[in-house]
C-alpha cells in the first residue's frame, strides 16, 4: 500500500472515531451535601427489583401536573399511593426533548452530553442535523458524547452469567435512543411505514407490526371522554384563545385523524399515540420476558403525544386535560400488567418528564425574525450578504462566509445588541463568554454554561423571557418550552423504589426539589449497575 493510501486510510479511521472523551461537569446540588435529600432510598435487606421502569411523559410541567392531580384517580393515583412525589429541576436552558431524554439516561447536561437541542447546525456538514440523525438523516448515536443506561447495562452484562435487558419504546426516535445511549434496544414509530422500527430490532418486532398494525388507527377520531367534566375541570371553552391545533387538527373537538392531510403524522398529536406505545411496552414485557429473573431489566417508556398536544392546544386546554385523563386510565392497566408479569413489589419505577412548558404565553418570536434581525445587524458591519446559518433555539450560527471575515467579532457584538432589543428575550450573549469551566460559575452563568457545548453551540446564545416562546414561523405553537424559567425546568418526579410500602396518596409534592441529573444514578443503583457517569468515556 502506498504511503498516500495508508494516510487516506488513517484519515478515514480518524474521521470515523467518536468525539474525544471529556470530563463530566459535576452539577453541584444547591442543597448542601449534608442536607442532600434522600430520595428513592432502598431499605437495607430489600430484594433487588426484577424490572426498573423509566416512564417519561413528554412535556409534563410540574405546574400542569399539580393542577390536574386531583382529577387523576387511576394510574397516577396508584403510583402516588406507592411512591414519593417530588419536584425535579432540569439544570439548564436546554429544556427540550433530546437534551432532556439524554439527561434522564446519562445524568449529564448538554455541556457534557453534547445533545444541545433536538436539531442544530453542524458546521462540518454545513447542514442541520438532528440529535440522533446525521446530515443524511441516518440514525446515529455519534452526537451523544457520554454513555447512557443501556451502556451501563451492557457493561454490567459483560461480567455476569445472565444479561439484563435494556429496552426503550416511544413514538420519537430521540426519546427511545438517547436514554439508553449507545447500547440496548430502542424502538420507535416510523411514520413513513406506519410501523415500529429499531436500530437493533428484536425478532418479535416484525411479527408485532404484522399482527398489531398501526395503520387501522389512522382513521381514529379523538372525542373527549366527558365534555361536561372537561368544561368544569378547565373552566374554559373547548376553543379558548391561543389554541391552534397541530398536524392538521383544528382548535376544537372532535379530532378526526382520517380528515388530516397526513394521518400518519396525526398519530403523534392524539392520545392513540400514547396508547400504542403502552401497548408495545406491554408486548415487550411478554416477548422479552422482562422481569422474569433476578437480574434486573430496564424498560424506558416515553409518551410523546402529551408533547404534541401541549404544543397544539396548551396545558389549560380540553385536549391536554383529556389526554392526561386518558393516560391516567391507560396507565392503571399498564401498572396492573407489571404486577401480573413481574410481581407486585418486584418492579420499581421513576415517572417524570423531559421538560415542562409555559402556561399559555403572552408572546411568540419566530426563528425567522431572529435570523432576519441578526443578518441585518451583521450587514451593518460586514455589508450585504448571507451571514446567518441558523437561529433555532438556543443559538445563532454564523455562516462560513461570516466566520471568515476579519470583522466577525464586531458583527457578533452588533447581533447581540440587535437581538437584545427583542422584548421576549431574557438573555442574549456571546457563547464564548459562558462556555466551559461550568463548575467555576454561579447562577444564570452556571445554567447557561450547562446549556452550551463549546464545540457545537452557535456563536450567540439566547433564552426567552417568562411568558414568551420561540418557534418556527411554519410550525406555530400554542405553547412551547426551552428557557431558564421554572415552568420549563420544573417537572414532577414520582419515585417507586424497591421495597416501598403503600401509603395514602399525597395531595401535593414534597418540599424536596431534586436535581434531574440524579435520575440516571438512582435508576442505575436500583438496577445494580454502575452509574453511566462512572463508565469510561
Ligand atoms: Zn419533550
């Protein structure tokens, strides 16, 4: 082989290598260590659970769950009668699905996980990539810089005679893949084939797609369980100000999937989406014999429909209430199934959310408005041109041409000033002023730092002010998430540790606010495996 060919080969190998390892950011719990709240504690002598479940309700703000709690008398009530009800705080402004799911499974914020958003501008590819999709839209875990719970299970399996299984199911690819990390079996919904798919499909999945096809549900009609009760519970009309609908659904009931332009997409924004995921989780329990032996298995169930419904109609809406009431009912059956298959008291669970959302906002800013304002400001320094590559939350990227300009620093200053004039933005900052060494920073500077991947984030970072959302002009929302505001960061955390004893269901959460970075470590402890953050990276 010629030297040149060898060099080319070496370069190909280097290009294929994963991103260099990095030191995890230790998120200091604001509660002093001596008072670190003891949550999810397992009493000494308790038998290991046979199955550990991470149940994620996508976009479930603490404020909205508390408001609906009294009406939830099914599955959620059962979980609360057995578990601890706390409030969890997501640590950064990256309160969106991919960073949130990565954090739940890895214990790491965006600064170390590398998952900064659902999608971002990739400077090398000069294209938008998704958290689990490369520039060619191929599924990948390459952007996740750290191990997840699936990796922790795989590491433990290497030294034990019986393997623990790690399976995740969701409508969303990112929600199934990221909590597991680089190993395990993630299964998600593919709207193109209207079927379940996986990077590592178990043998039974094709049969499941054949015997329980999703396609017949494309003609489903979502009608409210009880309109009179919804009117009382919400105190508003079905068509309240600000409600938009999504995926072809209008603002008011009924929502006919078959009448939308793309019913395969409409599945995401209707309760049937959650039901299909819980049906699949139930099938996985049986087919994989989850919890059948004393080596604990992991099942991640992420319920995406609540997220689309929140975006479409807001959490105060009839739709959001009806969706949670339906989930409450369906969850009761799922929890009974866990008792039947695994045994009462032999499974453990954390039920929580990847992020919250704003109450019906007072204002919205579009990415296009930000991009236009940024480009105009850059042009005052650089002259006319195409200077902005992307402005999706939470950062603004300059184009290659802008980065090549010697006056780019001046242009960045102009862009910062221009964006600060938006009344809906709380902070607009140069990313480089807040990137790296998060442990030396405090307050908002610390939280902004946790939001930033120094290599990946755009040159300018921004976060909305309370009551304001950012969104695509082509994808308007009733509400949204992604900020440092409590309504985005705070989520309910219901913990059912092994060896728990049933009790009266609490009417409100404990006074304890736990850092969401701890969830992965607690789950790993219950599973008897090393926390992902302790694995080599
Ligand atoms: Zn989400």
